[in-house]
C-alpha cells in the first residue's frame, strides 16, 4: 500500500509524461486559452475593485486612492495579457517594444505573480 506522498508523486509523474507526449502546438493552444481566461478573470477583478470603491468612498479609513491604483493596474495588465494572447496585430509592435517580458514564460509568470 502506497502512502499519500507516493501516490501524489505517481500522479505528478503521470501528468508530466502526458505533457511530454503531447504535441507542442496543442500545449501552446491550451496555454494561450488558459492565459486568455486568466486575463478575463483579472479584468473582472479590476471591475469589481472599482465598484467597491463607490461603496468605500464615504469611509475615511478604507484607502480608496491605493485601491483605485491597484484596480487600474489590474485592468491595465489584464488588457495587456488579453491583447498579447489574442495576437492583435495593431498592438504587437508596441507590446514587443515596451513589454518584452511577455514573450517568455518566466516573464508572464512573474507578471501573474505580481498581480496575484
């Protein structure tokens, strides 16, 4: 009988083998769709933050200015991620010039951790 740690390792090993066996084009498509969904959820988070600002405006201790800045940055980076993953031609040059980190997996991961 395997312990819980051993069974979780075997599940992870099996998942890693499936990823290695998958076609690169399919993995790229899945990652792009996942990032698009993530961008939509980030955008929804920014919109919700802006709506909470209205409820918080009459209270003096809720930090509305910092909350507004965070909501704005969340929306800005959500739109940036969505445009990047949709490969919109009109924004490609601007993104490559100003946001080169979006072209590496590490850069996108750091962006998502920054927004979390």
